[in-house]
C-alpha cells in the first residue's frame, strides 16, 4: 500500500461553484477523503493571469491551452471591476465538502493579492489577510478551519510568523520532501509543514508529457519509500481535466495507492525534522516558490530573495 496525501486548492469562484461539487462527487464514488483549501475573499485571479503577460508566460498559456484549461471567465475575473467575494457568493460547495468528511483548510482571502504582494507585506499585513479569510471560512463552516496552505506556495518569514498565531493543526505552504518544523531567522515555527512533493498538472503538461501520457508519468513519481503529497486544482482536475483525473484514480487504485487528507499523513508520521525554508523555482511554474531546504541546490535564502518577479 502506498499512501498519497491529496490536497485540492480552490482559487476561484468558478472552481468553488463547479469544480468542488464535481470533485466531492467523484471522491465519494472512490471513497477517498482529501484536504480542500478554500480561497474565500474576492476572486481577482484574472488580474493575476494578465499581470503575468510576459513572453515566457504567454508561451505557458499556449502550452497549457490556458483558456480551455481555466475558462475565459477566470482569465477575465477582477480585470474590469473588483472580483466577487467567493465565500459570500458560493458558500454551499464549501459546506458540502466539509459535510462529506473532507478536511477543510484556508487557502487565501485574496489569492491574487497574496501571491503578488506577500514578499512586501509585514507580519501585521499578513495577519490581517489571514484573519479575514479565517473569519469568513469559520462563519461558513460553523467551526474554524484546521489548516492553511499559502497561495502559490509563497511564504516569507513574516508570513510564517503571522500564521503561527492561528490555531491551525498544520500548514502546507511550500514544496519539500518530508514533514518538518520550519526554522526561520533562528526562530522555530510551531506549525508543522506538510509540503507538496509532486508536480502540478500545469508544471508537467507540454514539458514532460502530453495529456495522454500524463497519468502514467505522475504515477511513476509516486514512490513507497518517500513522502507523497499531490496538489490538484478545483479549476483544472475538477472541471476541464475531470475525466483525466478520474482515470488517474482508477489507475492509482490498481497500483494499491491509498489517498489520505494531509492531516491523515501527519497522524501517520512519527519523525518530524526541523528544516529551513528557501526561495526556489520549479520547472513549468512562473516566479518563485518556497521550498524546504535541501530539496535542490538552487536555493537562495527567503531573506535575500528580493525581486525575481
Ligand atoms: Zn492556489
């Protein structure tokens, strides 16, 4: 039996309204429980996508077939007027995911704002962003969310310290290879990190593989002797790539792969090491992401990072 932590990021109104119900139904059929991370504030993701309009990003848009992958409404959201507040417009699917027994965490108040600005935010500003999302998600659920995943795997020392003030059971803010407690600027962060270990769909497609070979490629990366944490997106695997993800679940079952919410992976893990977090880059993803130290040798410290965006 090979355990895989399954994390579902929900970044947009469309992902919440359409992708989440699709995934809740599919996972129920496969008797799988996962961790959903919800963005509940304004959906300004269209603004984010257009802000990245540089040659490299345009190539990626074409490579991944972005309009088909995400939908035009996502690409335009928040570009002309402030985006709708997702948690107010569409709370039902969030409640349904929780009622179906999935673990529910906070992903963002404003996903676009965090991803574009977190590097320039002090601890107070980050705390305010998290608090707004935390309060609305608590209202929707009738209880507090029990974990957090930073938008686009972007955290800074200030953000980690802000997050530590919230009663999350764990965080999933970076890429990495093992469960760990971060040490930043010589300070121990109390929340354990359950990092994403596997690439996302948009990081592999058109580079390492095509849609036809994608599932086989991904399955080969899942190993019994290491931590496996997969992140999917409600906007992608929950909508345009739903049949592909369904096929992935079938193939995974044949290989004795068992999916768990991230909290389940945490409960199974006896040894939790201490580790630094650094700024890094992954193939197929635009800009920087935070990584557990020791995952590759191209790290810069989170502090020295400055402007590579
Ligand atoms: Zn996200």
